[in-house]
């Protein structure tokens, strides 16, 4: 039933391909594929690179081919607070898509992102005993201005695909932060200090998954992990849509 409803909606409102942003209709010929939760041109799908092969045991970043290491350079130097991270796409292959998802109102890409996440990582994530999916919160005024929080859109899609509840009411961003691009690693840490508040009494979970769009230094995830650990959560994993590659 759900599928029929979707097909009808696709005819009336064709979806946009997350790679080229072109329209993909249900009856479109020429290599378009219809899938539950999101459409993508077949040729566009071939351009996306997934995180596969050996990855860092901590942050999940792909390691160089034939690398004997278990951790990436960053994780060898930095002690991250979270338990383990997972990402779906290599950032360079999907950066344009994420930009539109984040800044140009293309929330609809979340359907494809959620489906891709389940296909690549569903089994693995379901085996971790995650009780709640927590999107990285956006500062209230910023979210109002943008109209949506892209991390929440993605987290909702993942929650639907995996059948694990999403909770966006447990942590709040109480301080706006300077764009991270403008800061070095130390500056990034300080920038995030006390930027988040967890409603301690509401957290009944032992194992959570924090969800964001892009993994860069991990400082945001570390800060959120710290707050949840203080509230009694013991296992903290993260999932991001995209991650860079070690060179
Ligand atoms: Zn396309
Ligand atoms: Zn790493």
C-alpha cells in the first residue's frame, strides 16, 4: 500500500536525483530507477563512491589501500571519546549533493540517503544494540533561518529504515558556534565547549547513535558524547553521511 501511494506521488511530484538534481519520474525511461524512499538515475548512482574496504577502527575513515594500520593518522594522534563511527559515502563523490541537501532545501534527498545507509550498514548498525538515534542539534535561531536541520532529516530517514526510534528532544545546542572552517583543531574544541546541554533526567538509554551529515575532526561528536556519558549513556556510536579519505 505504502509503495502504491509512493508511486502515485512520484507521478504527481517527480523526485530529484541526489547526484545531478535532475527530475526522476516513476515512468521515466532512459535508465532511471524507482526505489522505495528515493530515486536516482542509474548512471548517476555509478558516480557515488561508498565507504568500503579497510576502515579506521575508531572513526571509520577509509584507510589507504594495503595500509597495515588499524587506525587513521588522526585517531592515532587524537583520543576520541565516542566508541566507533560509521559513514556511508566518500565526501568528494557526494559533496555537491550534500551542499544542496544542507543549504538549498533539498530535504527530499534524505530518502535516498537513508536507503543507501541501510543497504551499506544496516546489518552492522542493527547488531550494535542501539536504542535511540540522536541527530546533532542545530542552534535554534540558525534552524529557524534555514527552515530545517539537515542532520535531523537524515536521522529521521535512518530511523525509518532501521526501525530504531529517533529522539531529537534529548540534547540542545545552547550556543551558536563560529563556522568550524575558520578555526584550527584547538580552536574547534574551545568553540564547542558547553555548546550542548543534555536533559539528563530524560536519558534512559545505554547505547545511542549520533547522526550528522559530514565527519571532519570529530570534535562536535566528541563533545556530544561527553555530555551523554555524563548523563549515564555507556555506548556512543556515530553515523555520518560522508567522510573524507586519508591520503
Ligand atoms: Zn541524476
Ligand atoms: Zn580514524
